[in-house]
């Protein structure tokens, strides 16, 4: 994730490692203060919550509390997590704008036997976020690299989308300009996997329009603000979702778009018809459409139109 140009500037690295005593390193869970031993030297890639600060592992907290320093995209954002859990480890900024200058200093600390934890603003580091070059350089220098798994916006959206999960492809952000975006969509068209994309709110309507044109009416889900107060998953075919956001306008918040693989539109339509026919056996068209729309998350208008077609024998 690219930070704005006014992101926090890098803090100086502490001159000496923190004392190697359990009592000097602690973190807090509710009213309980727990000790955190200093981990073995190395670079720790630590996943942090994507929204709800409760979605952090105990191992992540212990590692963040026990590290000599934490490299993060924006110290202001990571500090909120540390304050929640009473962690006082030194923060230094490491992001797209300062990586070339900050990376050698982090590698020098590792060479001194230091413990460096790397986090992103949210989720698993390196996934559409800085960090790959630091990890590669640490490995080349012979330092241990230890992953601490945890929250991931892409996987959270995948399991909530209701689309095939046996094979998926993470694309990240599509190009911002329409011409390049359409070219990339055409390259993804035949990929036999569920697609996972990140998108910004302002670009979502135009991206959905290009995806609908390039991929056809595949089933998809727009997952917004995952794990946060206003979490939403809006499901439907790409053409229906494109029409919805063209009318409703760009949504707020962080967005993950999940799109079914080639051929999924056929199975999705068949599943909808089965559900509607079962509901129409005992309900009116209006009530059957409402029940199926609620159960599937599909737009009511589209489900109602399909129910009318089935009731009239068209399809």
C-alpha cells in the first residue's frame, strides 16, 4: 500500500538493544500484564489486524513487545495497536518513500544480532505492501526470517465471498488508467481461478465497468471494511455490481473484490434458479425473491427479475 507523501518520517534507530530481561518487556491483555522474552535474533514478519484490533495473535504481541525495534509503514498507525496492548517497543518508519535509506540501517541492526519486527499498516506484510526487498536482503546476508501468520484482507474476503476457494489468484491493484486496466483484465480472463483484487473506493465503479465488459457476468463480491464496524459484502454478477455502484457512487473504506473463475457465471445462475424454484413453490414472486436475495446477498432487483422470468416460464 503506497503511503501519502506526508507519512511519518523515519525515527532514528535506538543506539543499543533493549535489555534482555523478561521483566523489561511486557504486553497487556485487558487488565493482565504479561512478560515477553526477547526472541532469537532475526527479522520477524508480523501480521497485524486489518481493522478490528482484537484480531491479533498472542505470538504477535509477544514478539512485538520483545523485539528491539518495529519497522512499520506509518508509525502513527502502528502506535495505536501498541498502545492498545501496552507495548513500548521503539518504532521506525519503513515505507516506499524511505526504503532505500532505511533498509541498510535495519540490516545493520540485524548484523549486530538485533531483533527486528516488520509490520504493515494492516494485515500481512509484503502483500501489496513494502518489505520484499528487505526480506530478500536479509536472507542474502544470512539472517533468519521468521513469518508470524495472521490477518489478511485478501483471504478474509475470499472465504466470505461464497465463490470457489480451491484455486485462487491474487492480483492486487489493477492499473489506475482504463486502457492499461482493460489490457490487464484481458490477460486475466482465461485464468482458471477465482480472482482477488484490491481497489480504492473512488476507482471501484469504473473498475467494475471494465471488469464486467472484459470478463462478462461472472459472480463476484465487493468486500468493504472487513472486520470493522461497517463491514459489508455485496454479492452479485459483475454487470449488476457495476450498475449498482454506477448509480450509488464510490463507496468509502478499503475494498477487496473477489471474482469467480471462468464458467462460474453458469453455475451461479443455475444455483440461483434452483433456490428460486424452491422458494416459488410456496411463496409469491415478491416474497420468494426477497427470501433468496437475503439468503444469497444478491441485489433484490436482479433476483426479482429472474423470479418473474421463471414464474412466466421464460428460462
